[in-house]
C-alpha cells in the first residue's frame, strides 16, 4: 500500500462558510464536488472538529467561496489554521453578505447551498446540498490543491504565525 | 443564478472500474474525493445510468485509475462515451488485474476500494468506500478536468467516432 498514490487526486481550494448566530465563520475545504446537474447539487466533506461543521448542522446552510490562484497565503492561513470558535475569521477579510451568508470578495465565483442530506464517517460529515444561488465574483484562475502545495507553499513565509497547509 | 460559476470547481479525470462477472468494465468519473484519512476513505459519484453503477452495487468493489495528462483522448472517449452494457471497454486497452479489479496501466496511480455506505440522489449514487490498496503506476502529471477541457478537447479530432467529453 502506497498512500502517496492518493496525492494524485485533484481538488480545488475553497472557503466553506456559515453563520454562528449573527457571526460569519468559515474553514478551508478541498473535498467538494458537484453531484447532480438537475437539480444542481453538491457534496462537501467537513471535519467534525471544525467549528463551521456545527454551524452548518444548526443552520442547514453554507456558502462556498472558490479561491483564485492569487489569493493571499495569509488568507488561507486565516481560514485554515485558526478555529472559528475563538476567532472572528472574517475580521480584516474583504467579504460580502449574500442572502445571509458570507462570501469572500476575492473568490473567483461563489455558491450558496441548503443541506438536503448527509452521510457520516468517523471523522467527517459529507453534506449533500442543493444549490440556492451561484454567481461569478472576482474571476481569475481557480486555485487547485496541487498548485497550492507546489507554488504557494514554497513562497509563503515559514515564520508567518497563521501559515499552515489547510487540513484535508 | 449563473450556473457557469460551478465550472470553477476543480476535479481530476478518473476511470472507475468494476467487474460484470468475469468481464471488466468501467466509466469516466470526475467526482471523486478523499473523505477521511484514517481509515483512508473515498467518495465517488456515479450516475445511475452508467453500467458500471450496477456492477459496483452488485460486487461492492471498484478501482480508481487516475489518468495522466498524456492519456490518449481516444481512451477517454472509449470509457466516457460507449456503454459497458454492449461493449468490452477494456478491449485494446493496456490494463492489469489487481486483486480481481482492472486498472489502466497508463494511470499515474490506482486505488482499490470496498463500498461501506452510500447516499442516493435522483440521478447519482455517492458511494463511500474504504481503501483496500493504493499503488503508484506509470506516474506522470494527473489530468485535471479543466486541463481536459482546455487542452485535450482542442487537440482531439472532431471526426473520431468515440470522442466526446465525459459525462459529469
């Protein structure tokens, strides 16, 4: 068994956001994929330990901000490293509220979803969700997970306290 | 609503294979993602109409061949266009049987899976599956779905009878 074979799977890099009451929060996610075209449906996998997980469970709604290659590594670190439990992750981030959900202004595009079903695993929940809205935002080239690892990782300052690869 | 926003999601290009009795069969899939690290678990979305769908339902096992950028467009057409119901898709394809499942020799890496759970939608089943084995194969750069659309589509002969973009 050579687990590095799994590194050949391709992903994007996204910020999945939801609301903690009136407070927007979010986390980095790589595991998101469209499931059906009609109606447009997506599946996203979120770790039970992510604060955002509980917010999605409670509200049944989340947004997906698709990150561009030009996103600041510190923005990825902000959403990927710190916990939304103790931090207002959107503080200092350029974002807008759309239909009650936060989306990053720097996203190439964003989508809003309503949870319709879920499947549990030991560590992650796979949320199945119906598309409520989808819009082009800042445009640009969507970042892939391999681009993030190969290009961004090398350029980001290792001393940056918020810098860390996003959790898979 | 601008559904083209969904095109900014990133995917790989894979051949998902299973067995129809003693006969190997498979189809093109883009929607595959790792869900948990321990134990290694993957989710893959397969259309109900795909012949491979029924074979996975019956056998509870499938393989994932990760396609390289250098894969012949005709190979993608072979698995993406024709139905395994009426065609031996692996005829003329360089493949090997590993633990009873077919994998493409040209794959960068391949993984073998056992289904542990599933979630239904109107058109697709999301199979949750435990990793049985993972191995590096021919290596090379894994093909992304956007590479396939931007690079391969332009180069493939439009007259090729088997050529067609893989179904999402």
